[in-house]
């Protein structure tokens, strides 16, 4: 399936955005909350489930960590950046079509 035909969940989209700089799990939760003005709050299960899926798909990678540390840091890959860009374009299309229809119906 072409990248532009894949719709991301809001959580996955925000995680990809957050991982443009390396972060560990708790840092991702904080960054997503900050970006969304507190509207999106990731539970640990949601976060780590999404991380596992994105690791499998090659959208993010795990950075080598400090030995004996439980904190893993993650970072977006080039493929992950393409996925985030594709979602941004998809969302722009949704907004443009919605505005066009709603404005036309309102007049």
C-alpha cells in the first residue's frame, strides 16, 4: 500500500512527531501532551504497543542505551518521516475538503 494511502492514528502521528528528537517512553508521553495542549494523553500500554508496531515497520528505531539502564531511547527513521509527511498531506486534504464543503453549505 502506498504511503499516502495509510491513515495513522492520532497517537502514532504524535509519537512520530515527538521522535524527531530522541526520547525515552516517559519523554514521549510528556512531549505528546505538550504538543496537544494536554488533549492527547498516552497510556503506557498504548505507547509501548505503538512503539513495538513502529519498530517492526521500521518507522522508528531504538538507540543504543547506557548499559544496565531500563530507559530506551527511540528516534524516527527516514521511513517514519515519510509516514508523518504523508499523514500531514492527508490531514491537509481533509481540512481543505471540509472547509470547501462546509463554507459552500453555509452560504
